[in-house]
C-alpha cells in the first residue's frame, strides 16, 4: 500500500499523473495486502513459537505448573507458564476449567520446528 500511495502522492505533488503501473494495479492491491498481512502474521507466529521453544528447551523432562487460559476441546487447552513466560497448547485432564493450574511434564522440544510437547 505504501508503495502505491507514495508513488501517487509524489506524482500529484509534482503536478504529474499517477504512474501507470500504480493506476493499473490498484484493483490487485486488496489481494496483495491480504496476502502480505497473512505472511506477516505467520512469520510473527513462527518467530514467537521458535523463541518460546528455545526458552523451554533446557526444561525438557521437568515438571512445570501452567494456568489454563482457554479450553481447546475436552482434553486440550491453551496454557500460560509463568517462568519462562510462555503460552502453549497442552493436554489437560478432562473437566479442567480456565483459571485452574495444571502440572505438566515437558516431554519434547524441537526449536527448529518450533514444536513443544507436554504430557499432563
């Protein structure tokens, strides 16, 4: 979007018509912006997941306490670990409610794939 608006504003400020490429491609702009936004969101999520995996890697095999912040089915939840501050998906006992604390064992971490695996 910035590329188009800057090119058009520059042309208008110089008393020239907007560049042909900018005028001709305006119809494509919403799709390009949506694709760009999706890629940026995915990159942001992947980056966060990689950092969280790296933070947890030294804790593989240990028990951590986590607060359930959102249920994701009958026996899975989004959980928040306090230290290090990481949000993850984990199995929880059936009947667990948001706000409860659960004990999890960190089973496996793959930093390169930004994967974290817990056991309840």
